[in-house]
């Protein structure tokens, strides 16, 4: 059992505490909840106290009211840590691309990078021609083949986007879109998320 599991239980009575239990500050907020319930600071003990005592959720609501400032500080700290980690990751990725570009600039006779880019571009154009002209329509009517083909097409265009990003740059937003496209290509599903 994890703190996020406890968060879904607690969230009905104390939404702020439930949300924080499901986030990066879950262990710290879990310790506060465990202290309020007078149980050891682990998810199993807190869960047992919540299910075995009807007054436990009342204590958690009191905790939310009495420790509002402390909970808000935990939420702000957790969000700051998340943003710093995201910024550090982006900086590392940007430095990695920059070092690759600098290496490529030092190797003017290297034909590997341009060859890969040309192969990916020609392949992408061939895929588009096949789609718009109906070539291979029989293969797409087979569910197994269509699933495999859609996976390969998604991965092909994902790699093309990464390669073009090497030459023309890439923003953080385009990286997120690339991750979404790659995930969709690997795990095909609906284009839009269902309403909850």
C-alpha cells in the first residue's frame, strides 16, 4: 500500500490532505496524519486506523483545519521541488543536445547524421504517399498487421521529429508532445481522453 492509496480514502473528508498524500509530499503529510491518529507512520497502519475507527476521518479533518499553513507550505515546497527537478532535467537534455551539436560541428566529414536524417525523411514521405494513394490497403485491413504498421509509423515519425530537433532545435512543449505521440504509438488507443 502507498500513501496515494490513503490519499484517495482521506480525500473525501479532507481534500487538501488527500491531494497532498497523493503527491511528492505524501510521506511528510502521511507522517502528520499518522501523528494525528496516534499510529506508526506507514500507510498500512494509517489505513487500518482509518478503516477501524469511524472518528479517524474527523481527526484528519481537524488536522486539515489546524495545520492548514503547514500543509500549504508542504504543497508549495513539493511544487517548487517538482519545478526545479523539471528545469534540471530540461537543462541536462539541452546540454546533451548542445554537446552532440558541438561534436557534429567538429566532424564536418561525418556522413552518418545526414544519412540517417535523409533516410528518415524519405521514409516519412514514402509513408505519406502510401497512405494517400492507398498502397498496402489489404495489409491495413488485417487487425494484427494494422496494429504493427501503426506502431512502426508512430515510431518512425517520432524518430524523425527527434532528428529534426537536433538540427533545428526543440522546445520543452515539443518534447512533451513527442512523448505523448510516442506513448500513443507504443500503446494505441483513442485520440482523445474519455471524460471522467
